[in-house]
C-alpha cells in the first residue's frame, strides 16, 4: 500500500526527468536492488554462521554424549536451525542492510547526485520498495510454510538428543478429554509421567454426576493406564444423594495421555496454519490459558513480514543524509530504533498474554506506531 501511494500518486513538483523515470525500471533501480539484495544475503548468512558457531560451542558436549549421528545433526538440526534463526532476525537484518547501503551511498554523495540530477527522493525510494516487496513475499512464504516444518524437525531433534523430557511451567491445567468429561492437574511433571492434585469431573445435561480427586496420577505408556493415589470418588445420584468411595491406589484407564497436558510452548511454532487453527479451536473449547499465545503466533506470521515495509521507509529516510558521524552513526541509530521496536513488540505481547489486550492488535501496534515515525522522517529527509 505504501509503495503504491509513494510512487503512483501524481507530483506537480517532480521534474520531467523524474516523471519519465517513474515508469520503467532503470539502471539506477537495478543498481540499488542488487546492492540491497546482495548485502542482505551476505549479512543474513554472516549472522547465521555466527549463531551456528555459538550454538555448536554451547551444545557440543550434549551432542557428543547423546550419540546423535552426524547426518542428523547437520540435516535435522542445524539446517532447520538456519531457517528458524534467519526468519527470526530477518526484519532486523533487512533494516541494518538498508541503513548500511543507503548510508554508504550518502557518504559518497551519490544521493546528492541523484537529487541534483532531477530525481526526487520519492523516486529514489522506488527500488528499495521493490526489494522490500520481494523480501516480504519470501518471508511470508517462509513464515507460513517452510519455518513451521523446520521448527518441527528441530524440536523433535532437541527432544530426542538435547533437552530430554518436557518441562511445563504452566499450572492449573484443564482439558476436556471427551464431551462432558473434564480432567485437571495442578502441576504436570513429564519426566516422572505424572501430575499432582488430579481431579476428574463428568457432567450430563448440565449436572455433575461424578467427581474424582487424587493427590497425584501417574501414566504408564506401556499399558496405557493411569494410577491414581489416594483416590476419592464421589457419585451424585438422581435423588440428590451422594456416594463416597476411597481407594489408596486406583488403576484405571482414561481417554487421555500425558502429552495432552505436557506440551512445550514452542510447539505452536512447529504447527502449520491449518493445525494452528484446529489447536486454537480445541484450546478455546476447554478454556485454556494458551489461547493468547497461539493467536500471537498465528497473527505474527503475517504481521512480522509486513513490518519490513515500515522499516524500509524509516531506514532510507534516516540514512539518506550525509552526516559528520558517517555510517557508524547511522548504524548506531538503527540499533537503537531496532531495540525500541523489539521493546514495544514485547510490551504488547505481554499485555496480550496477561491483561487481555487484543492479540490481533498487539502484533500490529509496533508497525502502526513506527509507520508514523517513518512518515515523519520521510518529511524531514533531504529532497
């Protein structure tokens, strides 16, 4: 949308040279596009290599102890790690790329030469937004299709060789294991295949007909049975009376597994869009506390890539003027703006997960705020 507004709206102050050059892609556009995309590829590969080196140094002992095959380490873990890390930092790296190449052009007085030659600043931004459109399309494709699959393979490898059993920080877990039957755990301990303060309720036509309490419940994967300790069973009869039964140990079967409760928070990033929608509907049905987290993952897959347009506007407007501080000053300002952007994103995310701030709005607020910053910088840029 911004691209369309900037380069298709008529401008009475544009020179004849500039008006003619609005239509075709000129050598100048190809020059900037090549610099933009080439520098971006170099920078993201450099960041990925650095990240892989740090990850290897951190996990080398665990990888050796686990006995993971080299081919699995390379293909299942580090190849997918590259997709995960590249997608995670793509917006920030694109922003740094824009700052770097534009600042270099400004310091060599190439921006001034373009303006002096009758090319408007708006026209100079055209190849930047062409490049940004290419990267937004690529990032959208990666976020919705490639990265979830990569995350799934990466998480499977971590669970098998690196992190062992799951850990669940969330408490007070409810699940509707079948229509009218609700199971509850105060806390789940995946490493012990058990959970504490277990309860089970059965409802029929809006009335509670059965309830079970237990100090803990342990799941046996081999027999697919549950062992409930200190089980108290309460039966609610039709005549309003109650019947109590107590058992020190109860072996029984339920239509549930421990995995229904013990899921790592990262698992949503490994789901496809369709799986995410199904999982979200299931969690809404049982009133789970994970709804905001799932919705944030869903909406961020689209909002994140589109922030590239906003960062492009800010980056070009900020670094197009030749300054005494040179490229170093522009890079410093880029890092500051990047951290502020991340900070605001984190604030809105936390607000969505804790105080009920709308998740769809939370992922777009940083881009909305910084679009105004970009427009202000655009009006202040040299023309």
